[in-house]
């Protein structure tokens, strides 16, 4: 009797939830490991393991029923992922790949060795000063946590000695290792998703991302860049994934400056916020290609189904329950696609859902998406 393949996912947040939806739709089963029970992804399966990712109970439980294991974030230490691999279960992306990307300094060094375009960067210790770093990077630079940095939480822009001291104090409490990076005066922030496995490569359209308080708020697909720039970005993405021996789905964030120079910001070895639009916007979503990639299946088409798509993140405005109170009002427009992540609680700036609209006119669909986001009430008023 044939056994249904089980994809184990380390992490139970919205990225795991949407990946699980894709797997279940194709007839595959999923198992979820998360630090707490009834996570957004854990709600979708009876195969849920709650506890520390490094605990024998979680490792043995997940490995005992999974054919392969994947992940929804890069914050699980490579050494912990190796514990799963040592049980004989393939993990994608592998512990080796994660070891090259979860520390941003190592990530940048890996990409530099591969000849990829990057801002200038240096390692930072408590012996460094604003003056010593500014001599290399210029008077304005970005101080970064080497690990555990996301949505702007691990960054501090520095323009003088006082801001440097403040940034060092703030970020040292978050991460033991720090780095500094040249400030790029960009005209656009770009991103691209790419799925890779032994069957081939699937590259999505290049998109533009717009931030609100260092958190992605709007994604426009495709980005309004010329074909030459889009081709350059896709070529860089392919080279970056190859440099880290990637298998799975990857999101690459980039800057483009006023002279059309392109620089890598960072890579995410997982589904990415900039790719949520693909659920309605593309023939095959990033989440389906995530599952296809890690299971070694042929990858799906990344073509867009309409000329344009816009995704708007729903961000918490205050602390409160993660429950929507006005579905009927939001969904008055039949072209609005609402995704809500079923998080038990929300807080200011927390991603609790997203809205996607597709169509022929980018300005019209952006207005529709922003209107739906503005009127949404979800314990956040």
C-alpha cells in the first residue's frame, strides 16, 4: 500500500501555514514542529510537536514520521538542523546551506567570494569606533546584528558617534556578533523568488517592495524596471542560490541605486513576504514550488496570471486578539483576496495577514488593496 508523503516543517507561523496549505492541496501530509501548540500551521494537522527544536522529543517525533524536513525561517542553528540530518532524514535547505546564510557576515563573505555585487561591509567588535568604521564605509552606514535580525529589528542607521554608541548598546543585547554595512542611497528595493532542485530552476518576476517602519508593507509585481535590470537581478539570484548550494525556495532582497547599480541586501532560504502575491498572482505559488522543490518534483510555472498584482501586508496597530470583526465590509470588492494567519494575539507592527489584488492597472489595484487594509478591523483598532 502506498504511503502518503509527509513533509515535516520546522516552525509553525504563517509561512509554514501557507506551505502546509499547498502540500495538503496536492495530497501530501504535513507535520509541524513549533515551540508552542496550536500554532497557525499546527492547526492544519494532527501531526504537531510542541517544544524546543533541539529536544529529543521533537527531533525523534518529527523524524519518526517525516519523509523530508524543511523550514520556515533561518533562525534554527545549523548544528540543530544537523541533528535531524543525523537521523537519516533529508533537510532542505540543508544545515550546510543554513550555516552559510544565518550569520549575515558569513552570508556576505560567501557572496563576495562568489563575485556577487554587495555594499561594502566589515565585522564590528567592541574595540571599533565610529571613526574607524566610517573611514571604510563612509560617514553614514548601517549597523547590523549578524543573527536574529528581521523586519528592521536588528538594524541601526548610524550618522555620528552618538548614534553609533546607541546602536552598539541596542544591538549587542540582541546578538553577540555585529557587522556594519555601507549605506546605499537606493531608489528602489527589489526582490525575487527562486525555486531550485535537481529537476531545474523556477524564477519569479522581479518585484518592488515598499517598507513601513522597516517592515514590508506593499509589494508590486512586476517591478517597474527595464528588462535589462530585471534580467540582471534574476542572474544575480541564480548565482547567489548556487553559491550556497541551495535546494528549495529562496527570496533575494536587493537595492538599485540612482545609477542603476544593483546590490544584494540579503537572502532568505525559505518562502518570503515578497512572494505572497504569487498565490493569486502566478500560475504556481511560491508555497507550492517550495513543496515541489524540497520533494524533488518538477517545478511549476512562475508566469503571472494577470499583468499586475499588488500585495499589502496587514500589520497590527495595537495589542489585541487576532480576530477580524468586519469580513463583509472588507470583501465587498470581489477582486480582493484576504489572507489572515489566525495568530492568537496581535501587536503593533506584527504581520497578521495580507491582501492581494490582481488586474490590468497597477494604480487601480493598489488603491483597492490599500482601501481593504484601511477598513479592516481585527482587534487592532
